C-alpha cells in the first residue's frame, strides 16, 4: 500500500496536466492517477490544497459538469466559475459542457 502523501502527489501531478481552457472530472483524475473508483479522494485532496498552490484546482468538476466546491470571493462571485471563464470555459445552466471543454489526454 502506498502512503497517503504519495497518493496525494499522484493526484496533484495529474491535475497539473489539465490544459488551459479544459476541465476534468474527479473520477477522471482518479483513474489517470492510477486510483480508479477514488474520485472522493481527489475531492479530499483538493479540499485540503494550500490556498497559495499553483495547482489548477478549479479545472476539476463533477461528472455532471457542475462545480462542486463553492468558493465565493469578496464580490459574491463564485471563484471557480470566474477562473474558468477567464480561460474561456463557460457554464450554461450551471454546467460546463464536457463534450466541448472536457480534457481528453
């Protein structure tokens, strides 16, 4: 069994590969990190990610194309949505179209 830090590092390494303007799902990240069926672990790792991290956490969304973690900035805007929109990824009916913006490595 690998230690927890190693598993977290594997997950973060995969997230770091998601290209600008693309998104990936929690399950997809888990599978690419060699941890199929561990999508919740991906969520856990992102939840505990240091705020100053350079990892593009905001590019990870749920399997329905929805933003799972709601972080609001001082202006009342959803931080994840704002960061995605800056990269040209937009939401329609609170969802990202995975056919258009989904990362296919």
